[in-house]
C-alpha cells in the first residue's frame, strides 16, 4: 500500500496515488493507516472499528493496482508521431521565447525531409496496428510562416494509407489565407494567448513591437465558429502572475475554449537573457489555483504540466520514445524545446539525423538520454507526485552533462503544492472522498456560452 499523509490546515490529506483516492483525516486516522501499511490490524476502539468500516466502504483498503511497466530502456525506436519544427522565422518577438525565434537568418525544414518523417511514422503506426498516426507542427519559430511547405506536408499526410491527425502549435497571428486554410485542414490547434490585452501585448508583441491581442482573439473566435478543436496555452512571468486569474476570467467569457494550460516562463532563451524566468513560485501557485477555480466554475479546465493527479505514468511525456521530432536542419531531438544546435542541452537531446532512407539514430545518444531519465526519476522515490510528474520535464531537470538538477528544487515544491491543493479541491467537490475513477482528466470542448 503506497500511502501519503500530507499536512493540510489543522489535519491531513490522506492520499493513495495508485489507487486514486484522497480525503481529509485527523491524526488518529493517520495513525490507523500507518499501522495498516504493515498488514491487517485489529481495531483498538469502537472509533477505529467505525473508521475501518468507512475505509472498507470507500474502497480505500483495496490493494494498489499494478502500474504500467517501466518502458524498456533498450526498446526499438518506432515513433508514430511526427513533430516537424518547420522554421525559425517568426512574426512575433515574445519577451520570453525559449528559442529566440526570428532573431537570426531563418532556417526552414525542407519539404522532402518532412515527407520522409511522415512516411516513417505512418509505416510504424501501420506495423504496430495503430488506428492512425499523428502529424504535429511546432518549432522555434511560427510554423504557419512556412505556409507552402505546411500545406504540401498536410496534403502528403492525407494521402497515406493510414488516417492522420494534424495539429499545429501557433501564435495565432495569421493572414486571412492562412486562417481559411487552417480552419479547413487542421484537426487541432494549440493557440498561444497569455490572457488579458495588457499582458498579451506586453509579453507577445509582433516583430515591430505592435499589439497582437486583437488578432489572436479573432483567431480563437474563428476556431470557435468553425468547430475546430483547440486549447489555449498561457505563459506566466513574475510580472504577469497577478493577472493570470483575470486572464482566465476574460478568456472563458470571450471564447469557447474548453482547455487552458498555464506554464511558468522557462529559464532559457530570451527569458534567461532578460531575467524573465519565473521565480515567484508560491505566488504562481496561488494565482494558478485562483484561476483554476474560475475555470472550473464555468465548466472549463485549466492545468499546469507539473501537477497532474489525474495521470498515473512512469514518464513525464512520450516525446523521446513515441515522437520523431525533426529540426529545420533535419536533426532528431528528444524535445521540441531543444530544437537548435546552439541550445545548451543540444549535445544531450540531439540523437541523430533524418537521412535519405529515414531516421538515422545514434543509439549511444539514445541510451545516454534514457539512462539520464531513469536517474532523474529515481531521485523522486518517496514523493507523492512520483506517479504524476514522473520526474518532471526532461528539459527542466536534466543538465548538459547528463546529470539531473538537485532534488526538491523550487519547481518540485511548486509541483507538490499545486498537486496537493488540486486533490483538496477534488475531494471537496466529490463530497469528501475523491476517486480517480470518477474524475475526468480534462473538460470537453465547450460549445456556446460566449459573449
């Protein structure tokens, strides 16, 4: 029985992550459960007898289910997702951009390399019996600026023998022609929009320093009107923390978006150069939870990637094992955030090239990366978030020499704080006892209710 007792107010939050149950309890309950960890116990009082009956009725005494197996560290690399970093060109100059998009001479992914990536993941999906393969456009710039290549690659994917799901991560500052095409040809959009007009215009100006809020909001409304699935990604700096609740309030009123993601500004690229990486973690947690309450009250879902009590996993993400991530130069990387050979982590995350015959992976690099992930997660043993953040995002915790950041970092504290507070909210909403089996992982796309 994997069991945690987390201090909360004047009592404890009692949590079994693998079983997916959480509730508030007192010191006597914690004492009883501590004894239960060693096996069945005889009640010492009528109060303990009643407590055991309640625990039995709630399903709390069931054994932990078997978690998914640890991914094989030497498994063949057969990705079924193609992530194409189309270009380094960008029409915005976001103050925290992890890739410093648009600053240097643009580099573009050749269409032929994109086709090879698509053919590779399609073949892998077919051979594995998957119903479809996925094609995602991402990168250190704005993928829609490579419009002709984008269209050619989507057209190629649609002609393959297996169905394809297409998604685009974009800043939403589109031409009319690009908007019309996206609405007709893309299955899902991840739209970057940082909240209120003031925050968006300050953090995400265009290349000439101009405002972008109106244009991106128009893009969101167009997605609503055409029924295209999308989510909104919000980046938070120390200066914009206080505005996060207002941003969620505005966007849940002005758009039909059902799912929002709020993330701290990463400590890389322009954020590092300008000192804009988020450092006020406690304040971020407080603002996030206030914003979460607003979103939940309107039937929407707000999440932060480091706090996922609805997910049981051994890996933070499947990018390194399930995705073929191709940079504009044709390099293969384990993370779309590390998409430039100049990135400090490139030596660790880059693991091959996409050649004329398909991916040529450097097995030594892949093994070294897998070993680093394993070491990183091992340091988290004993943490109640162990099965949720699963060692956290590799680009945040791995160092260039292959070692990991110290355990219990400020980001770890942030992950634990938000996870605990979400569990409290889940338990309260469920009438006292939260069960994972009854908790939706994300709100569905919300239709209507927009003004």
